[in-house]
């Protein structure tokens, strides 16, 4: 496995792979890899001749009061996981390699980025779209793999690829959970023991919504209320949002008639966690 820090070095390697007719899978990450990332990597390895994993904590997608500085990092452990999963190349650039001092081109999107997490994280998705676009241009992969846990990010990237005619297939992969149901996330490491227990409220509350939908409820307000009421029973939890939206357009679903995304963002103490499920109709 090769560890590459510069865009030029990466391009030379990829160029040779292309000459050799090899298909390339790409897993963009911010590192601190867990089983959720591993599931993306496994899928990429099974579907491609070569797999690139990028590890880059992208400053542009963090707000001024967010956790850029404290975001967990452990490159040695990430390297071990990538080796174990037969990754061919890790791309680990410095911030200065990715952004010139006078960097001034942004990839912005309206609509899909203004709802759900976009409401409380203004400019977050502009940062995500810009860096993912750059990474797609740098790696020139055939397929890229993203987790369904970041459902809004996945929908936005699919839309960006469609709108900007980027020649890459976007593959969404299922949420990976701890045994007790908590969705895997690098940010789970911020939780102390009490908060870790309290964090179970996200998945448990979503399951109430899932049961209502399975039983035939189609009124989004009722589903939102049932989920919110259950989350509010947990003293350490503070709701950022609970919402039901169309799974492709992310537009508010009032009477649910097509496949919908039921998504929550909840502060457990100071840690903001997200979770969701898609209900297919
Ligand atoms: O999901 C993430 O880890 C990041 O948003 C991504 C896609 C790697 C862009 O920085």
C-alpha cells in the first residue's frame, strides 16, 4: 500500500493504472476510520481493481465554532486499517496541498443544502461539495463510496455529480451500527459513559417512527412528534432537528406518498449526533 501526500504523485500513479485499464474505487474520508468506513472500503475493494482512500480533515466544511481542532485523528491506526482491507493507496494531503492561499473557487448548491443539517451548519455543504469536487478531479476514480448515515451529504453529492456532469458513479452504503444500535461515527469518541448511553435515544426514537410508517401512518407531523417526544424524554438530549423529507429532493414531506428520509440531529451534551432511515414506498 502506498501513502501519498501530493497531488502530482497521486496523479502519476493513477495515470499508470488507467493506462493498464484498471478500474478505480474511491473512498473519501476525514480519517479516524471505524467499521462504517471499513464497510465502504470493503465494498470498494470488491468492486474495483484499485482502491484509493483519502484522509483529509477539510477545514472548509467546519464552522467557526465547530470541532475542527479537536476532530479525532490517528493516521497510524488508519494506515493499519487500510492495509488490513487491501487498500492500494492512501491520499493524505496537507491543507496547503489542497488549498492555495488565494483559493477562491467554491462549489455551492441551493435547495438541498438549506434544509436539515444545512440549517444549523451554514456553509458546511459548500465546503463538502468543494472538497469532494476537488478530490474527484484529483483521483479520477470510476466509483466513489459514501455512507447513508450522512444521508443529506449523499443526496447532495449525487445531485452535484448529476448537475456538473462529473463522470463518476456514486454508491451509497448502509449505516453500520454498534450492537446496541448507535450509528458508528468518529464523533462517538467525544461521548462519556453517561452520554454514550443517552445517545441510544436517537436510534430508539427513529425506530418508533419506523414502526408508525410500517403500520401505515403517512402524516409526517405525527411521525415527527412521536420521535421528538421520545427524544425529549432523555435529559441529556437536545434536539437540533427531527424531519421527514423526500429522499431524493430533500423537500418537506407532509403527506408521505413516496420514499422518504426520516432524519434527526441531536446534541448529547456538547456532541451533535445524526442518524436516519429511509422508508421506501
Ligand atoms: O463524510 C466525510 O467524511 C466528509 O464530509 C468527506 C466526504 C470526506 C468530505 O470531506
